C-alpha cells in the first residue's frame, strides 16, 4: 500500500491523502486510482499548482453568535467572477462555519457533506475551471454580537465581534475595518521593542534637526500617539464620523476580535 501511494504521488503530483483515498476507492487498483484522481481533477490541478493565484474572493457567513470567513485565490479576476468559482467559495464559507477552525491546514482536511475533503473539492474545482485555485485563509469567530462586511466585489472581507453593543454597531465597525485597515485591537498588541526602537529613531531625528532637548520628548510622544491612532482600531477616527474615535462611537461596547482578509494583502 505504501509503495503504491509513493508511486502514484510521483506519477500524478497529487497529495498523500488524495492518493490514499483514490486507492481505497479503487480497491488498491493503481490504474483505476489514477483514473479516479483524473476524474476528480486532482492530477490536472497538480500541474497548475505552481502558477500564482493572486486574484479571488472573500466570503463570510454569520449564523447568530457564530461567523466564518474564507479567502480563496484564483489566477485571474475573470475566474473570480465565474459562477462556479463563486459557488465554491460560498460552499467553503458555509463549511468553515461548521468546521469552527482558524487553521487553514485543519480546514483543508475537513469533510464536506459531499463526503469529499475541502482540499479535494478545491482541487477538483481547479481541474474543472482550468486555473490554480488556493484556499488561502480561514477564520472562525464566536461571540456575543457578530457581524461581517464584504467590500470591493468580494476583494475585502471583515468579521467583527463586539460585546455590549448592537448589531448595527458591529456592522458599522466591520465597514470601518474594511476601509481603514487597522492592525491592532489594542496598544498591548503592539510589540514594545518596536515602539522603543521607533521612539529612539524619532528622538535622534528630532535632535539632528536641531529641536530643543526640552521639547523633543513631547514631539516624539506626539508622533508615537499618531502611530497608535492610525493602527489601533479603537483609537482610529471613525470612518462614518471623523469627529469621534471608534472607541467613542461604541460607548460602553468593547471590540473582542476583528478579522480582515484582503485579496493580495
């Protein structure tokens, strides 16, 4: 069995689990197993796997307090607008909700209602569509108030979980995250050594520019504060009302988590 798996992997370029399943389904008949792999599009897809996939779609599904989001890449935007590809991405988003994982490798081995794994299904779709398709990312969010937002024809997708707020607020924050690209949920997430390094660079820069020593610290702290206001979600100016920050807009509500996927980012 192991020898057959090795032989078929070398012959077809297919993954071990796909070869193993094909052999089992074919009663360990190598010729029939190769035929099954071809029928499932796996051999054809393997030949395309070295081609870059930089286009694609992001899709999410929300069901009560749970949500999932996936990013699937294609080689061209033309395929990203293909109805078969869109159906595949929608199917995978729904499956991600059931899988409940943030690990893309774990999700690839998840079995769909069809009985096939996610990996096999993506490979078969690649064979049918004729492009390299890549399941790039997956995320699962569970919380009190969960919302999602897709922007730019599916090129950007966001999930947000807030506590103590409304669904409308969660949706507003999701829209904000899509537009403003925050990197951190709080200052605590920012690497302190990076901040100290930045502070040192800014201090030396200000001194080299001849700024008086007594105001250098104030200048530097102002610039560090600007960094936080640009990168930390609650400190960003709210996209729908620049007179308040996201944190002020939410009032007593708290953002527990956000996920932002962007094709090509």
